[in-house]
């Protein structure tokens, strides 16, 4: 964080002690009190919590994300359309302690709408846009396509360092990604249900992996 402003520093102290006690001391050194009339003008939609912060966006190299040696997957979102959904996927990835989230397409995964959907958890997991799908070539990580036509998901058999590719809800993954995939897996669903929300699909796969024998916390 570079700067913190608040219209009610007493309430901010209460919130940080309750929700982020590890950051309390740091926030106190940065916080600057502003009048409520000023606070309400600092963003298009002032948050209900009386605090706003300015933070520097980290530079994340997709190649470095793929090279991460920790036994944790990387999520690849191919051309996601809904930025709120992208944020929700990032939030899930951070909770599951993944190595990173990569996206393709025109949308910036650091867009304000994605940041809002992730509740700021872009800073808890590596997030970047993959400019060229060819970057996956040469990676030691196996590419697994999450696809309705794939084999039923067996969480204990998911490689710990897999790239898990998810497509859009309407169109799924592109033929190019499917052709590059080392395997295809599907989420077991009731017949007649055609698809799940993107963030729901990501959550189902990641926590199936997390709860399996291979998905023990990365630090253990």
C-alpha cells in the first residue's frame, strides 16, 4: 500500500483489528484522515467502509508463474467475458493457495471490476494476462482442459503442477487449447445441466483438488 485515507479512523482501527490484525500497524502509519465530503469524491462509488487505499500493481511475468516449482496448479481462463467472474475466480484461487491465475483475451484481469470481484485478493496470488497461448509450450506443467467431453474428474489424480484451463460458459474452450491439452477432465453433473458458472467451475475443481491427498497446503 502506498497511501490510505479514511473518513473515520476509529472505525478503520476497529475493522483492521477484526479483519486484518497483521496489517494494523502498517495501516496506522499510512492512514490520513479526510473529511467525509472529500472521501465521497475520491472514487466513482465510495465504499461503505470508511477507507480507501492506493496500492502499486505488481509486475507478474506469466513465464515465472508457469516456472513456479511449488506443488500447486495454475488456472488458465481462456478469453473470459465477465470481469466480476474473473475476480471471483481469482478469489477462489487465492483461497486454494494456487501458484497463479493467467487469462487470455482482451480483458485485463486487473480491471477495477475484477479487483472488486476478488475483494483485493489479486495481491495474494500471482495474476497476469497471457498474451500468447504458445507461452505454454515448453512448460513442465501438464495442460488439463476442463471440458464437458472429458473424463470424469478424479481429484486425487490431478497433477499437482497442472495448468487447469477453463473456457467461457457459452463457448467453452477453443479447439486450439483442447488440441494442446495433455488430457481433458469433466465435472460430474446431473444430466440436463449444460454448464456451471465459470467461478463455480473453478471452485469445484480447485477444492476437489485441495481436499484430495495431493492438495495438502503448499507450505506443509
